[in-house]
């Protein structure tokens, strides 16, 4: 009799557990449509970037070239190359003839180029903390000054046809990070910000999926 009671208890617990888990939360990748069919191209040429104001002790154009060439090279089945060109001003991205005449011998290829700016600033703020309630509620006392660095990466990316000079893709990105470490370097934070851009950029041109939560209903 005791065995039967134990068996019934187990069955009831299992049924209760199943009823709780009737809606299971799962993570799935939602595919995105690719804005540029890269499989139609044999080569991507990464150029230097138009940088209106250089960052001290940091070659922004070269860092972008190295990073994007390496990361995109892992996904793109064609050839990745780099090319230094003369960019007179930021209006050059709208001039189709400039890009079409830049490398007329290159067929089925794209220029990956753009304009970029990377800045950092130090901001000061007064931190306050709650004081124990003695004379009245919500009394505060000053804790002192604190400093934090604000890093901002502004980047416009273009994919331009070498044959027509037409921009097949153009997108502006802006990523920011606040850091309390007064000795934090611009180069260290740059890689965190450019990774954020990469995720959005690759999702658009490669059709990479985006992880989203969904519920699996079971009965």
C-alpha cells in the first residue's frame, strides 16, 4: 500500500511539473534578409576612410581597415584586398564617376569605404548618497567629484560597385560607451564599439540571424 502511495505521489509531481513547463522559453535565430548579395561578387576592396579629425595616438582609418578586412574575410568567400586612395572630402561618396574610374579593370567587385570619427571626452559629476534619516526624510550629503570618460564612435559605411560607382549599401552608425577608469585607453574601448557595429553591419549584408526569445507551447 505504501508503494502505491509513493507511486501516485511521483505521478502527481510529474504532472504538476509538466503543467508548469507547458510554455517553454527558447532562443531562436530569426533570419534577416541580406541587403547586398555578396555571393555575386568575387572581391571586396577595403579602402582608407575619410576621417575629419584624427584621434590622438590612434590611427582610426588603419584600425578600421584591419578590423573589417579580417572579420569580413572570415565570412566572405571571395578575395579581400586593401587599397589606399585619396579622399578629398566627404562628398566623394556621392560621386559615381570617381569610384567607377578608380579601378576600371576590377569586375564583380565592391569597395568597402566610408567616413569615421572617434572621440573621447572627460566628464565630471557630483556623486551623492542618501544620509540616514535623522532630522527628516531624503537628506543627502555630497560624496565628491567623480570623472568618467565618454567614448563615441561615429561611422558611415558604404559598399560601392567598382563597375558602376553606385553605392549599393550605406548606413550610419553611432556607438557610445561610458567608462569610470581614468586610465582607460581609446584603443581598448574602440574594439568593443566596433564589435557592436560589426554585428549590425553583418546582419544587414550577410543576412545573419538575430537571437530572439520565443515560447514553445506543449500539451
